[in-house]
């Protein structure tokens, strides 16, 4: 999850600055003024973390025994808020560190359009990151020869007891449907 978040933080960060300042020369000036002088190093580190995380994730899935049933919607609902929190937090920390490294005030971050747009993009990117994680897991499962299915689709609902519900009509006992008047209790 952290590996996907790392590369997504960098991608959404870059997209925020690209959308705020589409002119390449103005963007270059803005990036250098806000502490992004070593941005290529940050990109390289994020891609490295992403690749290492993917290798670890794939290896763990391949060597895992059996094929447990997964609840795909549940896994997605589990991943999205965690990724959103992780990505927004990492983006805010990254921006604060960039400002601190260049001697700029961190207090002006909330007034910068790229920062505000970056937070929104990180939140939206969390949905995409969760899909990427599920897709990667599915591809590894296919390569391993297993199938990922939804728990809801694979297990039919079972009643409390194994006998089917039967309505028994007794002469003179009233209605034979569930919507009929109440029946006297006979023990």
C-alpha cells in the first residue's frame, strides 16, 4: 500500500503543479522558488519504492499458500480511506519539508493554489490507487493460477437451519400464507 501511495503522491503532486502553472517556464520558476530543486531525486526514490513494493507484494502473493476467498468491495473500502490518509499526509509533509529546506515559511502553504489542488488530487488519487492495488493482486493471482472471487458471489446465503421453509395448510386453521391472520400457538 505504501509503495503505490509513494508513486501516487509524486504523480498527483506533479499534476497539481502542472495544472496550476501550465507554462513550463513559469512552472520551473515556481518549483525552484518552493524547494523543488531536487524533484527528480524524489521521483526516482518514489519509483524505486514502488518497484520494490511491487516485487515484495507479488512475491508474498506467489508464496502464500492456498487461495483464500476475498471480498473485493470490502478490500476496496478498506484501502481507499487508508490510502487517502497516507497520500494526503505524505503530500503535506513533503511540501512542508520542501519549504523548510529552502528557508520558506510553512505557514503560507494553505494559501498556495498548488498545495490546495494537490490535497484534492491526493484524495481523488486514493480511489485510483486502491484500484491499482486490486488489479495488481488480481494479475498476480492469474499468473499464479488462482482466481479472485467475491465472497458474496462464492458463498450462497444459508438459512439458520438446513430445512426449507414449508407452509403447511391444515383444514380449518386459517390462511395458508405468511400474510394471513395469526395462528394459535400449538405445542
